[in-house]
C-alpha cells in the first residue's frame, strides 16, 4: 500500500518540491516528517544544495512541518492558488539549504 509520496524537480544544484502527500489515515504519526527528511536526504545525495517549495499561506500543519524541518519563508505569491469556489489564496515560497 502506498502511504505517501514526494515529487520534486531538479536543476543544477537546486530542486523544488512539487508535491508531498501522506494518506489521511497515517497523518499525525510522523510519517510526513519522515517522508520529507528521507526525500531531502535523497536530493542531497544527488548534489542538491538548495530546495524550494510553495505552500498555501493558511495551511498551518504543512507550514509547521516545513518550519520544523529547517525551511524558512523567503517570499509570498499573491492569489497563487485558486479554489474550485473561485477564491484565490496566497502562497509562501520557502527554502532550505542542504549543504
């Protein structure tokens, strides 16, 4: 059974996390943190020195995960996400150095 996944794209010595997800039945047990740290280790092993991601500004669980694993906010994108209702939400651009 797939419990979670992480998808990134790499270029030179940088990478961007495009998506990271854990099955709802496994949330709150540390799986997200373990998945993220393992993924970062694989990226570092491939020569990545800086990693970026965007997270919806009001997604507090995800923001806590990223902050607790060493990411810091380096920018903000207004109206980056569009909900099916038409509502537009802001994104935070976050970065972590792996070197």
